C-alpha cells in the first residue's frame, strides 16, 4: 500500500511538472531569443544567453514603430473593454430580470447564436460595410468591430451571473423610490464585481492580441496595432527572429501586469461562478 501511494504521488508530481513545462516553455523561448544576438542563437539554440543583447529591443522598436502601434492597441483595448463592461452588464441585467418575456428571451438566444458564427462568414460583408461607412483604417472602426464580436460571450456570461443574484434587495430599493438605473449601478453592479473582473482580463487579452479583425481594418501604418507589427520581422527572404521575440516580450508585459493586479479578483470570479452554478 505504501508503495502504491508513493507511486501515485510521484506520478502526480511528474504530471504537474510536465504541465508547468508546457505552459512555461513558450515564455522561456520568447525571453531567451529576445535576449540573444542572432549569432549566439545560431550557436547555442535554447540555452541561456551568455551575454544580454539589448539591441534586439531597440531595433525592434525602431523598425516596427512599436510605440505608435502600442498606443493604438492601448486606445482600442481600453475603450473596447469599457464599452463591453457598461453595455453588456446592463443588457444582461435586463434579460435576466425579464426571463418571463419572450421578447427579451429571443435576444438572449440571438446572442447565443452569434457565439457560434465564425468570423470568416462575415469577413467580406464586414469589410464592404466598413468601407461604405468610411471606417476602414480608423480606431473607431476597429474598436466597434472588435467590441461587437465580444458582445455575445459577455452577455451570455453576465446573464448567467445576474440570474443568481437575489432580487429582494432590488425590490427594497424600488419600494424606497429608486429607479431601475440607480438600482442597477448602486446595488446590482457592485455584486457583479467578481465576474466583471474575470471578463475584464479576458476581454483585454482578446482585444490586445486580436489579429484577424485588425488585419482587415487597419491597413495603414498609422492605425496598426501590436499584433500587426510582427509582419515587419518576417519577410519573403529573411526572418529577424530575435527582434520579433523582443517585440513579443514588450507586447505581453502590459497584459501580464494587468493579470497580476487583477489576479485576486479573477480567482474570486471563478469561485463565485462555480458556487452559483
């Protein structure tokens, strides 16, 4: 029995170690390649750098106009996340509190259907519509389109959470003369803090790393986002791998920082969702 328990513990440890390696290895490769010169990369592969080659970062910033792309990504990400948080929470509240109405339930199922719609199906009509509206190569076109593709998932998640919030506190507020708008923002929305925090980081990650929609809309250099700048390092006859990884490391730092700040709220949101079912 002791041998069996020891074998199970060793097997579990090995499995955990392999899982950690699978998730950590991409970060290790990115950092190692970003800190090496091309010559050292050819000689030593994935070994730790013997000398830090900071020039990868400076050249990557200059070649790709990184700060301009970072500003575009920042504006689109922050604006999209705020829009999704405000609009989707209110929409979910209305749908959840009017579950008896066929009219509101039909909207809920429309959002569910939208989650199953592949981007490739609407790619050409989207391009034509944005061109006709003059929104190609604009930040407003990008943030509205990216937010639109995130709406369905957010409404779905928020609606499930709001349905499990007791209505007694809202009824008490209504008796005291509070309107629905005041009741939502002062009573319901604070109770949604765990799930809002969880979806916030997911939305930020999705918008910050978006490539497909940005590729269709942002065709001019002045409106390109960070994912599109990776094109600068992969040419037809040459690949500047070290600079590409340097730009990648710079690009993922804001998301890692956001995750570290929001970590405790994200864990709370996951646990709340598990308890509420």
